[in-house]
């Protein structure tokens, strides 16, 4: 029987254009989706945009546009960026889609009817940058550590979600890995947070935010933007609300995100699922946060890198490679143009590109035909283990080890100094076989390059082609 594999990225806020943080998550999800398709799994890969809330309404006003106009434009930028990067998502969900909105209303109504949502009052701090409620304890010198802004004081009538009811059950599920939170240290963080503070009821509606989904039973309130957003993981599968049957792809097998939104995913989202009588997610995978030259990306610092900036300089596949190999998947990473340039030249121009060029050149020049087979050889097991553990950079490491071994063989045996065709063939045939194997393993990461190499090295008479990665 085919395994199913449902993988999601967060849906990105449209208050900003896509940058390499979003791009990193999306490419990683794409690599995993492509890998699972290659394994023969039935894959559904979802991404999209998060389009409601005060923050976005504010941005639209600043731009002198209506909210609709504004969100349409930015959502289009995300779609386009992912198309350019060869992202193989099966659906692109937008929270302003009327079908999503009516499912959200049905879900909230269901939760309200069963007594999990009740009218109350929220008094406390709110960070608009996070669109999250804050404790004094979350702040550093009175400021939100992520946005360096002072949270506003909120005091208003609100509908609250009875999250406290699900605290114990969730804690147990996370502890026993029924909801797997990875890497392990992130699991420990969330477990100790839940043990220390328990789960409090959470405000689920806003009275003063017009740009949101109205609560069906009280139109003076709109849905809290996160409640609306989380349900994308269901509506993106075509779910129309609790009256509907559970989508075949649910629960999600891997939900990727970075640490800024782990807490809400491990608590509010899972509690909502319990309230909706649906299974919780199988795995939340938390990858690291990117810094640029040691600093957080921000408009005011002017160090935001857009995916198109990278594509213009390095091309699509190299951009995918540079991001995936930039840091151990799961750890924070510091990136810079200088490091990207160096890595491009070392791994792609001088590494993979040069090897392919040398080998195909020698084969063509000496008119050697060879017999190679498809199938990725012995290293497949290590590679599969790395991919299974979501060690994406580790999988790339394995591939580059093979490439280095090929280079060493060539340097040691110098086929270009030989005259005897049989001798040359003896050296080049296994190397060509390795190159073809590498192409197979590389295909989730660099689909176009892998395809080019596979085509080139599947011919009995291999011919040289244009260089894959001209040096920068
Ligand atoms: N809209 C919410 C998510 C709702 S999901 C139901 C949101 N959007 S966001 O636009 O701020 O995107 C957050 C996600 O973008 C992070 O979880 C991460 O996946 C990615 N990244 C944004 N900046 C990043 C870095 N600097 N580094 C790595 N990834 C980060 O939160």
C-alpha cells in the first residue's frame, strides 16, 4: 500500500514580500515532497498566504490600497516566487478565499456550540508584529524580543477559546511523541513551557479589527487571525468544516516552521484539532532562524534578501542548493553574500559542474561509449536515513562526499594523460556511473540540474555540454 505524506509550510503573512526566511522553509518542504514522491508515496504539499488581521490592514492603508487589492498583489508575489523556484506545491491556499472563510466560520461555530468558546474579557499585552498575546515574562526590557516594539495594552470584550481544557492531554501527546516535536531540544522547550505555565484560555476574537472573518454568531467580532490561519491546513485539503468528513490526507505528516511560531502550533493549533474532534498533527519540525551577516533581517537595517536577488545571481537550482546547505537543518544559520559566493564556486562551479564537464569532455574526446545503469548504488541507505531524519544538509553532505571521491580518482589516475582507450574507459566508467547516481539523489534538491545530468549521462555516447555553473 502507498504511504501518504502530507507536508505543510506556514502560510506567510502578506504584510511583506517573500524573503529568504520564507524561501528556506518552502524549499525544504519542496525537497521533502519531491523525495517522498520519488519513494512512491502519495504526497500532498501545501503552502499559501495568511491575509487577515490588523497588521495587514495597516500595511494596505500605508500603501494607499484597499485590503483586497493589497493582499492580491502580495499573494501573487509569493505565488510567482514559488513558481520561479520550481516549488511543487499541490495547492496554494489563501485565507481570503471564500471557501476557507466559510469553513473557518463553521469550525468556530462548532467550537462555540460545544462550549469551547465563550464570551469574556481580555486584559493584557498584545504584539501586533507577532499578532500574539504576550506575558511580561516574554518581553525583554519591556519590548517584544522578535519585533523590538512595545506591545499595546489590550482591554476588551472578547471570545475566549477554552484551551486550558486540553492542556493535560496535549502535554501527554507531546511527551510521548504522539505529536512529535523535533529537534528534541525544541520538544524539551515546549514541554517545560507547558509544565511550567499550563495552558491558559486564549482570546479568539477581536472587536476592533474589521479585516478578518466575522464570527457567525456575533458579527461585532472577527476571528483572531491565528484561529483563521491554522485552519488553512485543513481547508487547503478541501475541508469545508466540521460537518465534512475528515480529509484523507489529514493528519499532517510534517509541518515545517521556524521557532518563532512553534509555541502557537504546539498549543493553540493542536487544541483546536481536539476541540474539532480531529487527530492532532504527527510531526512539527522546527528549523533554524536565518541571520544575515549576524543580524536579524529587517527593513530598517536594509539587509532583507529576496529570493529573486539570489536567483538573479546564482540561478534557480543553485539558490535551492545554497539555502539548503547553508546550515544544519534545525539549527540557526548565519548567511552572507560572501559565503554564498564561496560555496557556489567551491561546490557547484569547481565541484559538481567541473566534474561533469571533465568527465563528459574526456568521454567525447576519446569517443568512448560506456554502459551504465540507473539506481543510486550503495550510499542510498545513508542518504535515505538522512532524509528520513530531515537532515537535509546531511543528505547533501553525502552527495558531495561521492563527488569528492570521483575528483580524487581522477586526480590520482589522470585519465587525460593516457592513450589507451580501454584504460581510460576503466577509469571513467565508474565515475560516470557515480555521476548518474548523484543526479538521482540530487533530484529533490536541484531538479533541473539533476534532469540535465541524467539525460546527458544516460546516453551510451556521453557528450559534453554547456558548463552547469559558470564561476562567479
Ligand atoms: N502567518 C504566520 C504563520 C501562520 S501558519 C498557520 C507567520 N507568517 S510569517 O510570514 O511571519 O512566516 C513565518 C515563517 O517564515 C517562519 O515560521 C519560518 O518558517 C519562515 N521564516 C521567516 N523568517 C525566517 C528567518 N529569518 N529564518 C528562517 N525562517 C524564517 O508567522
